[in-house]
C-alpha cells in the first residue's frame, strides 16, 4: 500500500518495492504533470540520508539558519535543553517587545519533527506566549544553545520488527502556576520513534 505525503506541489512516494514505485509514478504522470527527482534527500527543510537499512532525518540546515537569524551563532553551546528552574508567570520582567519571542517559539516547534527530545522544553516556553518574561526568553536562548551543541542529532529510522510500544510518564502537580500535571509519552514502531 503506498503512502504519499503531499505539501503543495511536493510529494513523497513510499512503497515496498521499486517496481511498485515506478508503476505508481507512471499512473500519476499520466494524469498530472510531474517531475521525478529520484530518491528522497530533502523535503520541507528535513534532510534525509539513506543507507540500505537506515534513514537518518535531520534539520541541520534549518537549525543553522535559525541560529543565524536570531544572532545565536557566537553563543556558547550547552548540554541540556533546559535547566532545573521551573518557569512561572511572576518571575522577571515582561518583555517590552514580545514580537521577537513569538516567531522564535514557532521556529523551535518545527524542529520537534526531528528533535523530539526538545518537545517538552519547547512546550514549557510555549505556555508563556501571551506574557513572555525575561526568564522565558533566557530559557528559549538555552534551547538554541543546546541545539548549537548537538548539531548531528536527528531521527534514525531502521528496518525491523513491526511491534508498537508506548511509554509515558507524568509529574503529578508539577506546574508552579496552577499545580497541573505534565504528561509525556513516546511511541515506538519497532525501534523507531514515531510520536
């Protein structure tokens, strides 16, 4: 069964055999004007490196562009995306111009596709979009420093079994603002993280 993600005029065709792929491309070409660009190398800012048994997805160029755009190339890298400090609404001063904070958070959210380890820390700064304060901006800059220090990270997808495995965790009443809980999960399809 083919799987075809489509974005505007870009299509990725995934099937089990190259014969099936060529047949599907021929059928689509008969109906639509298309150009076959060959094996997948780059799609929507995601770089793809393939071997016989693996596919490595990364956003190195996007991350580098992000560090350049927000003038973070000269900052010292760090080894973790967040510190042990809990973010709240009362610490620090409200940013005088939050319009720089908003696009930065949006850009970081797009990196979660290939960098799921930053998902929780991005969610934590995202919760302060309406009234970002100086500690929130510092936390965002720390995430950029972490990305700078981990340039080769991405998602490795391997051939393997078809078992579905899920893990979850929760920090009961961990939010200092409303005592809400944060739940995290990861779902693996075989050895591959899919969500």
